[in-house]
C-alpha cells in the first residue's frame, strides 16, 4: 500500500469520506481471511448470529465493537485470527413476519401449504438476508466473509440433524406429555427463557368449594375459568386452619367433579386463603403437586386458547369470555365470596406478546442430566473463565437445577425433527430422509411435523460453523475457539448449551473465556424499545458521528459493572477526539524539514526533557492499553489511550515542541512521528478507520495498519526522572493559569520567578504559561505557585475581578441564609445540609483568592 499524498489532507476529519473506502480496500485485499495452514498461533471467535429478521441496534454495535477490538488486537499481536460471521434463521419471528404478509394478501400458511410456504420463506431470506450483515460492515467488523454461515444453509442443516440423531441414539431424546409454556397465537411451545413478564392489574376471586360431609373450603384465583380443569385442592399440612380437611373430598362448582384435598408443602399459607385449587393441566406448580399426589390431569384448553370443556356451556369460548360467564354463574349460585384488586406479573411470548397459557402437550424432550454434569465438571476444573467472575455463579446455579429441555416447536419454519413414521406405525430416525422403513421396508413415510427449538441449532454454532461433523481443516485449526462475548440474558439460553454440546461432541469446551457485557438502557433508565419510543438507531449515530466514535464509546462502557444509560454526548465526545487526532497529525505533517522516511523502531531522545517525558508516557500508556485488553477491561484501555493522546501528546508535548517543529528540528519530528505511529497502532482496534487513514499519511511506504505489529515498548523509554521534572512544569503552568483566570488577567503577560530550577525547565514553564521569566518580582502582588511566585500587572482584570467577587458574595449570602434557617436545618436531609456547607466553604475559598487574602 502506497503513502497518501500529504497535500490532500483536509482541514477536518470527515468519517463519511473515508470509512466505506477503507473497508472496501481491506476486504478486497483479503485482510480478514484466515488461513488454517498458517504457522502463526491460532485465535478464533464465532460471532453470535444475529436474527436474519433484525436490524442493527445498540446491542449489536456494542457487541461488534468488543469482538472486533479483540480480533484486530490479536492479528497485530501475531495471531492467525478467524472472526467468523453468520446469522440465525429466527424461526418464530420470521414465521410471524411471513404470516402477516399472507394475512394482508388474504390467505394463510395453511392455504398455501408447507412446500409453498417454505419457498416463500426462502425467497424472503434471499431478500433480507444481507441487510444486517452489511450493517456490520458499517461498524468496521473485520469478519472473514468467505466463511459466512447461516443456520439454515445445507451444511449447517446436516449438522443439526446429526446432533439430533446422536442424542436420540444415546437414548437422551424422548417424546412425552408434560406441561409447557404455550403461545396460543403461534400455537407452539416456548421455553421459560423466552417469556416476557408484564405487570397486570387483575381481580382476585374468592370461591367456595363445598366439602363432602359438610362444610366448605374457600380458594382464591385470578383465573376462575381454569377451575373447570381442577382435579384437586391443596393446603399446607402445617396450616392449622385446614389440617382437618386433608384426606377429605371437595366438589368442583359448576362441574361436579370430585376433588381430593391434599397436604403439600409447596402451598403458601399467606397467599389468598391458604387453600389452593389444583389445575395440573394449566399451571406448572399445580402440575408438580399433581404429580406428587397422583391427581388426574384435565386439559381444559384448545391450542388457540379457547376453552376445551365438552358438555359445559363454556366450551369453545375465548378465555376472557369464559371467565366472565364462570364468574356470573358462581355469583348466581352464591359461591363467589368476594373480589379484590390484584397486581401480579403475567408471562407473555417475547415475540408476539400474547399471554402464555401453561398446558399439557406431547413434546420432544432432551434429557439434560449427563450434559449438565459434564458442564459443571468442566467449570469446576477451570476450563471456562467468566468476565466478570460473578456470572459464573449465575451459570452454575441455573445449571445445577436444570431440567429436561423441551426441544420441539409446533412451527412450520425451522429444522424439521428427523423422525419419520411409516404406515405400519414404525419410527425411523435418520440424518438423511430415508427411502423406506428400516423395520418393514414400507416406502410410505411421513416426517414429524415439529421443528427444533432455534436454540438447539444455535447450541452447535462454535463447531458446526467450522464443518462438524466432518473433520475439516478449519475444525482442526480453530476449535476450540477462544472467546464468546454476549449479554447476560442468554447465558442460560445459549452459552450454557454451547458448552454442553461442545463437551459432548468435541470433547472440549467451545471457548475458554466468556465475556458478559452490559445492557444499554435509554437515557431515562427504561429499556430501549421501538414500541416504547426509547430506541436509538445506531445507523443514525454512524451517520452523525462515524463508526470510530460509536465504537470507542461502546468499548468505554461495555464492561461496566452495571447497566448503562445511553448518553449521546459521550459519542459526540469521541467524535471530537477523532478530530483532535486529525489536527495533531496535520500539525506534525506540516512542519518544515525532511521527515523521516519511516518511523524508526527505536529512538534515542536524551537531549530534551519534553522528548524523554512523552516517550515515558507513551510506554506507560501502551502498557495500560495492552493490559486492559488482555484483562477484558476495555474501558481502562480506551481511557488510557484518550488521556495520552489528548492530554499528554496534544495538550502538553506538541505545545512544548511547537517552536522546535516550526524550526524543522529533526529530533522533535522523530519523536512526534514515533508517538503518532505507536498511538495509531494501539488505538486501531478501537477506532480502525481514522487510525488507518492517519497512519497512511505518515512518512514512508506503509502496509495496512491492520497488519502492523502491536507495539512492544516494554520499559525501554520509561524515565521516572523526566516524569517528575516535566510534572513540575505542568504543575507550575496549571497554577499560573489558575491565578490568571482568578485575577481576570489577559491570556498573555505576567512575570514568573522560580526558585532553584535549572534554566531549561524554568524557560519551558514560562513559555507554556505565557509569562516572562524573571529573577525577582519587583512589582505587582506575588501569588504562590509550585517552586516560585507569579504576578500580573496592577489593575489587570480589575473590572472582571470585582464582577466575580460581587457574584460570589451574592451566592454566598444565599447559601448562608439557608444554613442560618433553623427550620431548614431541622427538616432538610443531612446530606443536603452537608452539600450546602461544602458549597459555602468553596465560595469562601474562591473569594479569598480573588481578594488576595489567605484562604
């Protein structure tokens, strides 16, 4: 790659002018393609596959920034890096999209038929599949696009079928009726982890159930329509109110069914009346109680959520309509005791937001006991490290209580369960569609209509994307991968299952490090959501501030110990940082003289204090940036880079050597170019576009920055003496500036006397402070600074000083008036009073400085 003509450098940084061009060049030159045959040490990451239906959101932006930071850093550190992209078929949301399209066309998937529906889905995938992938390019994601995978591509489909068959042959997959979370809209089971809980304002109904032999027991429920499927009543055996009822029989109102009254420790004595109607077919807790006591299971609901109670007047009614009818009939029979308002959390499908109905359904299940035990053992052996560490406890607590996994879904879209039924009632389980039954050779075979849970296929991502079950070069070179980075809400859904399947099929964990990033909230603390109007489209931020600013912000907050409220001003701040880098580079490039033909690998800079100091600070910053990345404390890295670039290099060093650069001082040029060269290297993983552009403009023939080596300065330039001495210069200058501002003096002028400092240090301090260096102060009121005194001409800024004094005296009077008020002191919180006292003290100090008094 040749050097860019320096004369073409615009006055201001424009991200829109450079980003697309650099990405196209990186991709065209194959800079992101991994070579499994390389002699370099291998480093691999499989990007969490975003939903094909999705659009780029701030979560993607934050996650991509972290992944790409690590990928670029590892390449520069000498690794052969595979950063593998892909996307997920998103079965449920995609089916919902297609069904809405069909509804607008006046038809349904059932009328279309399964084959034509599949064709419609594939056509839609082709239209939208590239959308989110191209959006990842906008962020600068250095992914190996030659290895792009899709969870429905033919090779991945075969991997999923292979895993199902392997589990089945181990005896771990079975079919059984159990209670599941049922979505009446999608008419499919969903997992516990795919439920969205919402607060509802409901009514708690108190209903009398007659007891055989006399008496009654009153229960409380928010869903009286489900009582039609009751098969028992439960009380806590320690509840003195009901001990005499255990073993007796209640009679179900409106139905007449006999209900055994049982004692069970799961019943909460303090909820409602302390007596629980037990509906094993429609409540997970009731199901468990029913299993313990052998209660009958009655399914009182159709798959669409309407009532399934033959021979009763409520049969076929929607749930809410049935509720109203049941309540009216109970009132008419004198069985409704009372009604109370009741606030509680109700589960909704997280995709279509329909209220979930627990019901009994025949489903495919995967036994988790051996998978769970292997995963726990791997964690206890330290095979997976968590960042932050506290999330390992979340993972293990959930894992140890893990139950069998409902892997079937009653959808049309997804990986069809590879189970085939013949006309004679036999069952064949096969990766490839069989031509005949293996038992009776019948050729009349029908495939099971269920599809697999999307998370079943996603669980195979780290090795199926590399070619498993085939023994490929990629699988040998890049498995196990190194890092998985995600949000905490899918630790259970995804991370745990990848670990379990990796151990089962590859005999090794799929990654060594799990990095859990924060969740970005809206500015007011609510969750980001388009429907709530709290969403922020990162494409708007990219257009406004550029990818580098958005990425730098993302890495600065990603590993926060708690969720972060979005603050656009911080993104804007990193946009200004890009411009600061741009202007600093322009300044150095415009200096006269002959710049070095290339940035030297090492420098000898012993003559000038400022050169020694900035090289020592560069060494420290490089160390801190590297350590932060290695320890997954990315905020420490970007903060160290920012502080060095803005505060030390731009504000102090370039200001200190400005005259030397103007005079063509080669030593100053060498140091400035050396600092920029190394700064762009360590900033590149965070801000790839602006650093690549500026790197290309430095002197000499240069390869891509993305292929440059990571700086290893070690302690070569560490110079404690220079840091102390230049630190003294900074202290003097800052105190002079503070006195000048307080005095209202002009930005230039004044006299500085320093005690016992060598000439070069004193001259530098005076020049940077823009004052005259003198041996003695013979006029003006001297003000103390580090190792000396400064004075400004009499009357300098007097008018402004008097104005400032007056304003401060007014502020102090207001604060003191509040503090002198006994009623205020009595009623105000202690912290408010303390804050006011601190404010008063600060104002008094400021006044003392302005008046030249002893503060």
